[in-house]
């Protein structure tokens, strides 16, 4: 296992809050071949800033490291001062590290243009196979080693926290490098232990229907509004200002917001605006189209579409799982602007027409198809290792999680020796951000073993 190379670092103080250090690293694309193509990764550390009246006489203390694994796949990290949970953890004495995972943020960013530089679709697909959880974990372990090279051996381990897909990465880390871990915290991210994701999407369509009906129960007037908008989009070719198509399929993809705190109201506000435009002008105005275009990660975080299904795979192909499983749920395909039934929203699902509707994805359909047809994916989890795990694991599990199914999470928790869970039906998938204080408190109560 190679050690990351620190290329640059610079520190500054966020007034009254944190000392932040920005890092750029170099790691190999393929850690099993250290001489392979190099990636440039970006990350930030944060520690509690203090300016005592009398400087300490002793040597600065080596704070224990606490690494964060972001959700996604395909999303970069927020800066520490803009991450609600971060100061809660630094207040406990940790030095937090947040990395833009390979291909995201400022870490060898994946875009349509940067992929084109890798060659044709086959070359691009081969390259993208190095961007799943296993290689993200390789990067993190390589960075841990460089951060702790001067630490005593008994203090060189670090704690990790994973949100959503970041939790998938945590369980991969537990499977492969448990010797580098002091403790593991997971929020809404105990991964399904599956070979391919058909069963995941079967449950997800059921939940998407439930959440759609819950939405319409709160906003019954939107049943007709959605149909009116869908009817307009069926007959008019509407372009977004990012170059994409505002299609009925994209309209239904607003459902990706249905699993977060407060976002039902966000969807309503956007639909109200769209319907109002049609009443007043018979078309959609630029501010409305721009507001719609800002929803979702599909133009700026294309890894999400390209490798989302691959994040579940072990020795099998997904074959466009979400697209195929849709055929098992006629209520999603049968509803239209002219039907009696409401149009149901889709959620965290990747469809082929996204590679036509989103400008940034248009040139990448063949690449995506190769990834969705590929079956040569290595195992992501070692159930035997997890069954004899000795690293403390504390997981927040959300009964109403739209994106990481509770039943799958419960089954995975049972396979990780010593995994403690906090289970609640009062929080949604994004609770680590929306209700950071409550989540962090409960996770550390699990660690401190003070629950009744």
C-alpha cells in the first residue's frame, strides 16, 4: 500500500471557530500499481482554534485524527466551517479531515471534457472503474499513513465518519484496513450486502410511490399542477440554460428531494412557480427554468450517473437495474397528463434518457452503457472479516430513509460484530446536516455507552 505524497498545504483561521489547513496530495490511480497514472486530490483539515493568553510551554499535542467520508457518489465536500457537525467533533478534541473523493470537487475532477482526454468510451469506462468505494478507501488509508508517520504506533489510527455513500466506504474500510481504524461512525449509510441492485430498486420504487402520495396528501392541488406541467412539456421542447432538456422524466426526478428534511416544501415551491408561469404566460420564464436547472447533481457531478449502480456491484452487471425494475411498477409508467391517477415522482434512480436530457451527459451514453454492462467488479465487503470485527462501530439508522433502506441496513448491522445502532423514525437521510447536534450526540452516546 503506497503512502500519499503531500504536494501543498496552507493553514488559515476561520475567525472565532477553526484552524483550517488545505492540502493537495498525489496518489496513484491504481494503488496496486504505484507507478500508474497519478491523481491530484484535495482535502481540508480543521481543528479547534485557540489563542490562549499565555502560550503553552509544552510541545503541541498531536490531536487524534477524525476523517469524514462524503455521500454521493460524485459529490465534493463542504468546507469545514460550513459543515454543521464539524465544530461539534473538533470540540471533542479531534482534528477533522474532509476530502473531495477522487473525481469530485477539486480532486482530479470528472467532467465530460476531462473524460474525453482519457480516450474513447472503452478507455473512459476502464478509467471510471477506479472511482468506487474501494479506491476511495485506498486513498484515505494512504493519506492516514502520511498524516500519522510521526505518531507513535499506538496513536496512528484514526476515527472515521461516513454519511450515506460515505458509510458504504466505511464498511469497505472495515473490511480491508481495520488496523488503521480507532472507531467508525455511520449516518444513514450501512450498505446493502448485495451482488447487484435489483432488490434495492424494487424497495425504492415502493418507497418512491409512498413518498409521492405523502407529497400529494400535503399538497393535493399539485396533482393537477404536475399534470398540467407534464402536458406542456410533452408538447413543447423546453431547453434549460445549461443546454439540457426539461422533459417529463426530469420533472419526475424532482422526487430525488423527497427524502430530505424540508424538501417537500421546496418541490412545492418550484411546481407552484412553474404552474403559475403557465397560467400567466403559457410558457416557462427564465428564472423558473433556471431554478429547475439548479435541482439535482446531474450536470455538475456526473460520476453520480455514471457509477451509481456500480457502487453496489460485486461480480455482476447491473444492466441498467433501475430502468429494468421500473417495468415491474406500471403505476410509474401508466400515469400521464391525461390519466386519472397522479404522476408519481422517481427518486435515486438512473435512467437512460438522462443521457439525452442533461447536456453534460450526452456524449457519455456509450461509456455509461459499458459500465452498466460490465460484470468484472471486485467484492466491496468481506463478510468474514466483518463477522470478526474488533473496531467499535456506531451507526445512526433512519427508519424512513428513502435512499438507504432500513431492512438492508438492519441486516448489515447484524453482520458487523459489535455494531451498535441508534434507530429513529424522527429523522431523514440528511439528518447529519439538518439535525447535526442530535445525530452527533446520539452517536457519541453509543460510543460512551450511556444509553439506558
